[in-house]
């Protein structure tokens, strides 16, 4: 019973993480109209790096990664910050939040393929069916939001797709680091390593933008991106990876197009129509299918508490 409650908390955390991700599209888009993408990302991850250092210090875990873990830490830092988030912000500045949400709904398929190829997981037919069903619901949501595919540039969509590939690799390759060193340490190390790797491209654009570009609305968006997207969301994500595996956790990304559309309705006055409801139902059914089946996974080391 306690194990079931533990899994229930993981799934609740993933739903919350999905809502944070959906809000990120809506919060970041206006800020990107004021501050260049790389400058916004630089300040965001400097703030996140400081926040994670405080978290480690407050929990008595402030230490350098073991020498043998450094290559994996910096690889994950590269995938999770300069590549994933740098490409995400640059792509979002050129396309729409809903296009972005649809492309991120492809994450489970990419994660499943990578985990399958690497031998980390061996999905059964129900999980594969769920992985295929959920993106079809996401497509219906996007058709509701942008009929005919208008509203996003091709270059922006390609940048987002590259960001999705980076996030999928980050998801699959990060599980072993979590198992060995724990969620908080693994997340903090990769964020701080990624911030260091982001400095050569992000710092010059931040200096060029100048302090005047960071208006109160931009600082409000940065507070959301640092505290919720970069700290809370990453911790929830890596905690879920350690408990339920990459492809099962990643399937919750299919909820983001629905959540992004709902927040657009709530905050921007968008209309909820029948195709949006139908798309949401397909997404939920796909998530349920993919999370009901027990995965056949390769043996893993026990998670460090």
C-alpha cells in the first residue's frame, strides 16, 4: 500500500511538472519579445545555479561530484541547458507556444526509442499503444489552436524539435546518475555544469542586451523560470525518472499541449471547442495506457535516498 501511495505521489508530481511546463511557454513568450533568447537563458540559469547551490547547502549535500561522475554530469549539463534550453528559447522566440507544446509531445516516442535501443527498458504492447495514441490527441489540440499549421515559422519548429531530441537524451542518460547519487545532487550538478557551459554563448548577449532590457515583467518571468521551471520542475522530473523510468515519465509530456491550451483559455480568453476536448481525451487515454503496464526494465542500482 505504501508503495502505491509513493507511486501516486510521483504521478501527482508529474502532473504538477506538466502544468509548470505548460506555463513556461506562456510566461517565456512575452519575455522573449523584450530580451534576446540567450540573454534570458543566461540570467535564468545563473539564478537556477545559485538556487541549487543554496538547496545543496541547506540539505548538507554541498559537495563536488565524484571524479568518475564528471563526464556524465557535464554531458547531461550540455544536453539539459545549452542544447535543450538554449534551443527551446531560441525556437520559442520564432514559433508559437502551442507549436512548441505539440513538438514536446513527441518526447515519449523519442525516449522510448532511446531507452529501447540502449536496453534500459523493454516496453510492451500497451505502452507502445499509449505512446502512439497520446500524440494523436496532441495533434488535435494543435489543429484547434492553429488551423492549417499557421502561426509558427519552420526554422522555429526545427529548433524546438532539436531541443526535444536533447531533452529525450537528457532523460534517458540521466537515470543512472540519479540512481547512484540521488535526485537533488544529480539535478543540481547537471544544472550548474550546464550553466558553466552556457556562459560562452549566453554572457556576451546578456552584456549586449544591457540592464535596461530587464524590465519588471521580464524579472517576473525570470522568477517563474528560475524557481518553478528550472528548480521545482527539474527536481520533480528527475525524482520521477528514478522511480518509474524514462519512457513512463516522459509520456506525461503529452499532457502539455492540453495544459498549454487550457492556460491560454484561462489567461488569454481562448475558446474551448469539441476538437480540443476530443484531443484532451485521447491524450489522457494514452497516458493511462502507458502508465498501467509494468515495464520490463534492465536491472538498475538502488536509488540513493
